[in-house]
């Protein structure tokens, strides 16, 4: 009994050290970033969403995306299951294995040429089951044939549990990932998104909005965006409403026909002015992520013309949503 108790105590002490190494970077100053802080593109996590990728199968110099992902843990390697979700809702996947402190970059023209969509990157164990590994960060650079380009940070969800995700079954080929802010899941996902500054199209600006649905089953197909309700405001504090619909991803230029508003966008936001908008599901329970990217061909010659993009702001959260993923071992073990 004494030997058993001693071994048990030693094992618990070892596990405590492992947990400490997995939950904090002792060499970094300051307090650890709290895992219960909601989804953000400014923190590390166990699941990353890259809001947009594109590449041309024939003109990679004008349309391409470079994906970057980093394991910030100084002691442990990471298995990362990548899901490439096309705007047609078709899903392809691959594994990426990162050693401690490793960063990796790859071009989408090498991985998924000719497709557009978004990417989900999920930390797993050696069997492919989701694990808590709140040390992944990432970003992307993309350029399109229309001139739009941006550097966007990956949206990060931190695990709220330690070790393997609960409800483990060694025989299960599917795992249900819950974005519920509870001890069996990850941070909650946004319900209402906002684009904080939309410049006038009359001044040569072409602002594209990219929206993604968080949810569904990546083994057979993710959920669709469905119907969204929106409010567009100009800088005179006037508001008009609109509605749009989308599939797995919605990608459109803000103009006089989409979203359809009365008065039309170019009249509502005239030359020299700006506006902002917010959007949410008509059902109120669809989780969304998104980005906005502006292109102005006069950026090199006019002081008030700019190019670039950012992720959309999160104004409210969905209490709970889920994403089902296939489970199988990494090929790079």
C-alpha cells in the first residue's frame, strides 16, 4: 500500500507539472492570457479559424494566399488537423505537425489551387481526438485578381478543459466540438458582427465583406449562413435595414445592389462620407465569423485612399453551437 501510494503521489506530481507546462509559459513575463476570454484574433488557442483563402490554378502571382501557423509552446509538439472548407461547402483536410516553438507557412496554390473558402485548424492528440492546447496562433496574407489584399490574424478559440476533450470514446470516428464557454468545450462564437468603417464607394472604394458560418459537420458538410438581417448606418446617424442570404461562405462587394437598401448605398454613403453596419442571423442562433477588405486603386496617389482589411468586430455571442469533425490519427506522427 505504501509503494502504491508513493507511486500514485509521484504520478500526480508529474501530471501537475505537465498541466503547468501546458497552461502557462513560465519564461514569459506577466499573467497568462485567460483561457475563458472569448474568441479573438489576438490570443493563442486550440482552434484557429482563417476567415478567407483563395488561389488561382492558372495565375498564382495575382491570386494566392499564404497561411502561417505557430506553436508557441516551448516544450510540447502539436498535431494540427486542418480543414479546408470551400465556398461550395466541399471539405478537404490535411494534418500539420509542429514541434515545440515551430512556425510553418504554406501557399494555398500548393494545397488547394483554384478554390476559395475558409480554414479550421484544430489541435488533436495522437489518435486525432481534440485536445486542449492553447498555444496555437496564426495569420494569413492573401491577394486577389480584383486588387483586394490583406493580412488577417486567425480567429482563436481556447479550450476550457485540460487534456483530452471530454466524452472521449476510443471507438468514435466523430467528435462534437462545443463552442459553449463551458468546461467540456471551447470559447463561445459570435452572433452579431460589425464592420466599423465602410468608406464611400463613390470615392473609388470597393469594400468586400466575407462571412462564414461556424457549425455543422465537417465530415459531410458545414452549416450554411442562411438568412441574415442587417442595419447600415451612415455618419449622420441615419439607419436603413437589409437582408442577405448565404451558404457556407458569403463573399460580396458592398454596392448599390447588395445589400439592397433604400436609398441605395452610394446615395446613403455619398462621397467623402463613411458608414458602418452590423449583421446577425434572423433565427438569432447562427454563429458567424467574418472579415472586410477594401481596395481603392487611388491609394498610391491620394492621401485619403487606403487598401487593406480586418476581421469583423463581435458584438454578441451565441450561447452554444457545435462543429462535428472526423477523428483519425495524424499521418505525420
